[in-house]
């Protein structure tokens, strides 16, 4: 890794919020979330003055998650995946911790915005946003801070058609994405369908394409092993599938380590790469142990969506949650909250729905589940609810919750200590 890119410094993106999330100091009450009989009622009491729906960040849980991710990475730097957070104050707070550096953005417009205060932003996905590409090419400072991702010569062709090399303020920093999926005998392609670059021959051909064109500098590589990082190996109620996933993931780790190592060696013979990014929250241990990887991209583990409760390697604290109000009692045994249909992306299934975490035991009604305007609930917890009471949920993912709220209330030691805006609260909606 180039010495220039070993860290990224940021001023706080949200004025007046930097002190609320100082993750360099120990929490007043570490582990407070482990006693759910006290944790959720304490969050409710601390935020009772707020009108629903609203989201909360538990400082102690956030601090635990950040430091636990560093422990699991075992010295490999973590690049903060912004799509999994979408709260600039949290991104700032995490980047202040030694062991975290730089941002892995998900769109180029977002990267340009974040690069106003961060000197190392990698865009994790190819961009065809012509306006943003033109802005990047016209700004020497932005071009020095933002790295764009490509996986084919067609991406270079598009960029050249927007701004020819002769009209750029500075060369554009480029990274290549390697397909990290696992082709399993009898099961086929396992992992996200991302890059067509699969092996050393593919990668060196694309690297030569970059190096042979004016106006570009090849600085990095990326490979996201979603079949390991994004798939929990302890699915609820299905232990047999969990054992199968253990075998598949072990084999995938071994295959990718060999293939990625060969690809990186081949590309390094052509260009001195500054970084090789890999993995995610669910694969910090295995990706960090790969000698070809110089950094890990991760962010979901910071907020701890309930999808990550299905991993054997770690268990995130519930740092982010949201509250909805009971507005109806259709029957004495039921309660209906206003809203609730904050469903996560991915394959349509029950694990994409918000999880009711308080009061327990409370569950959604099978024929309605989480609805846009209402979510009926049943169970002994619902029997005790009255009009105006709050029900607490965890989102499946992490950053997607930020698209539904303008800000997050910050609670520490059972007290509401302030608020921080989401991207939406700052007037931004990138995707």
C-alpha cells in the first residue's frame, strides 16, 4: 500500500455532532444491550419525547461493534462501506479509530460529496453517471481523492466519451473488480453476479487496457466474496443448511485465496497497486487472513442489522433500531402500528422483514406482515400494548434504515444525548 493512502482524515460532516459519537472513549455502561429486559425499555424512556417513527443509535452498542470489527480483522485495515451506514457522523466517528481508513462508496455522486472532507474514497461499483464523471474529471482535487471501479473496457470507453483524456484536470484513479463468486460442483454459481473478470488472464488483459490509455492510473483491485461475507451460516430453524454452508464457505475461502493471490501477483507485475480490497462484515476473519488483501471493506456490522444474527463467527450488538406507535387495537389480543413496512433488499423472504424486538413475545400477522401504512401484531406482547405505546424493530440490513428517517437519536447510558442526520436528513438520496 502506498504511504500516501494509509489513512484518511475527515472533518465532521454534520456540524455540532462530532462529540456525540466519540468511539475512542470507553462506553459508560459496556454491554448494556445484553439485558434486553432493560435495554429496550431504557431506549423507549430516553426517547419518549420524540414522535414516531424515529430511529435510535445506541452508543454503547455502536462502540462495541466498531471495536469488535477491528478485533476480528486482526490488523488488516477496514475501509468503511458507506452504503451500510448512510450517516456521515458515524462514518466520521469510525474513521477516527486507528484501524479504519478510507471510504468504500456505492455511487460516484456520493463519493464526490464525501470527498469534500475525506481524502480516500473508492467507488465500489462502476459508474455510468455522465454528470458525475464530468465533475470528477474537471476537479483535480476530487480526482486525487476518488477511485472509480471498472470491470471491462466498456467502462473506459464510456468515460472517454464523456471527457477525453486531453480535457481532464488530472488522470483518473482506477481500480479493477475481480469476480469473487464460487462455482460449486452441483450447485453452480454461488455469490453475487458482479464482474466478468475471473482469473489472472482476464485481469491482466484489463490492466493492460487501462495502462495503454492516456488519462488513467491503475491504483487498486477489489473482490467481494458475498457468498461468505453476506450469507449467515447459522440460518434460523435450518441447522442442516447451516452445516452445508460451513462446507461451502470453507471451500470458497480456499479457492478464492489461491485465485485472488494469483490475480494480484499478475497485476502487480504490471502496476504497483496501492490497495487490494476484499470481503465484508461477515468475512473479516477469513479475508483479513488472505495475504493478497491489504484492506477489508465493511460497514454493516457497525449498526448490526438482524441479518447478521445468523453468523457463527460473531454477533453484532443492536446499535440501530426504530420505533413505531400503536394506533389500533383490532382485538384485545392484537395491536396495530402505523407503518412498519421497511423491507430490506434481496431475495423476498421472511428474513427481509423488520424484526419486532420489543415488547416480546410479539409477532406479525402472516396474512399482512409488515405493511406500508400499518403492521398488525399479535402474541402476548401485543396483548399488553395500548393505543400510543411504542413498538421497537430492528431492520434486516443496516444502511437501508437511513433511507426512511431524517435523523437518528443518540442514546448513551440511558439518556438522549443528541441527534445526528442521515444522508436523507442532509438532503441526499443517492440510490
